């Protein structure tokens, strides 16, 4: 399952991406927002990143105006590796090297077709493991050390 959420700045792109994901045959859960009224992006980042962090969804997609705010919030959640991506190469590397489980996009900085290609590349890419796993293990250890108050 893919969970997806946006604020008002990402609503239009979210609608396009939801349709593209359905066309790929993926099960999606749209966690909002549902209209163009001004909302606070942390509320929707919390829903999507929280679902991924708790294991309720394998991956998530977040969209706000630039993607910056959503990525900051999403990366506060244990086990979430949110990547703010602006092109297909970054999408592939986000998955292959960082095993990003949340993709973050900017609704005001990406054209819909570009965003659809980015999402497709990210979904199709495969985590390489190997030397990259050592780095992800270090991130997980940092999360644990912060939580335990060791750093």
C-alpha cells in the first residue's frame, strides 16, 4: 500500500499522482487534504510518515509547495527515510542507495508529467543493499541514540 498526502500547495499534483498510482494497479490511501483551503503541512506529513513509521504502509508520498516542509517533518519519524526529489536520477538514487520509503515532491516546482515519471522511477527502483546498508544501519543507530538520550 502507498499512502499519500498533501497540503493545499500539493493538492493538484496529488490528484494527478493518485490517478497515476491507480493506473499502475497500486492500492493507495489518500490521507488528505481534500480541498484547496489553507492547511498546515505538518498535519499531513504526520499522517503519512506516521503510517510508514508504524508499518501500516510500505511507502508514502508527500507533496507540499516545495516539498521542503514535508521532508523536514517526515524525517522526524523513526524508520522513515524521506527524500525530497526533483528529478528521475534523484528518485532512482533515493531508492537504490538510501532505500527511501517516503518520496517528497514540490507541487509548485514540478510539472505533473515530470512528477509522474519521478514516482514511476522511484517505485520501480530496487534497493541495492550492500555497502548502503551499513549507512542505513548508522542512521537507525543515531535514531536509537537520540531517543535514548545518549546524544
